[in-house]
């Protein structure tokens, strides 16, 4: 199904990304942004499943990083591309963006992204166990320390509670 206002019969990538009779001037950059957007939604969908999430995170990082390279290949479409060099200088001096680039370099070129996260899950409203509140001590209160390598759906089955009558509350720290 075509997007309203888009070209109903595109012959090129630029036509498929632009409005009717108005092809996108930077189709490769636009396409790479769409790819990053796709992987962003895939990460959200698989957030609770560590392996698929990590793979989609990797694809997102590669696609997002390559947006700037695509933009550079299409710089002839701009009357003045000087703004880009200024942006690069500002980005290199930004502490967070430097950290993000270093993390990307490590993750893409040096080692796999290892889950170093932890998650504690508490089963509440399980008719097979007494009800625990947040004020209860952790010992014996239905709290499970779980692996960041397994899908949270696995733990729902592990506690032996029917999923329709069980509420799992997670307390976690997700790190890379």
C-alpha cells in the first residue's frame, strides 16, 4: 500500500522516497535513515529477548552510523556543505557523543556486545504463593535473580504460574 501523497509508480529509489513529482534529493541518506528507523522498532519489539535484541542493536548501530557516510556521498546536492564540517567538530567535542562513538567502535570492531545487565523478577499475584509487597525483605519473598541471556518469557514459565493470573515485576539495570 502506497503512502498517501507518494509516487504510486516509482522507477528509482529517489522517486520511492519522495512525494509525487518530487524525488528525494538525497535518496541514499534517506534510505539509510529509514533502515535505522526499522532497526529501532525491531529493538523495541525484541527488548525482552536478549539475543535478538543484541543482533538488532548491532544492525541499528551500523545503519545509524552510516547515515553520515551516505550524506557525504550526496553532498553535491547541497549548495553549501560547510555546515557538515562544523557539525563534525562540535560532535567530536561533545562528551556524550565521544563516549557513544567509542562504545560503537568497541562493539562493532573489537568485541561482541556482552550483556552485563541484571534483572530481579518478583512474582506477584500468583495464587500458588503468598502475596509479597515491595516492603518485604528480598529473602524468601519470591524474588528471582535472572540471567540477562534468557528471554523474560522463559522466567514466566519457570515460576510455574499461569501467565493469565501472574504479574511479574522487574527491577533491573541494563548495561552494555
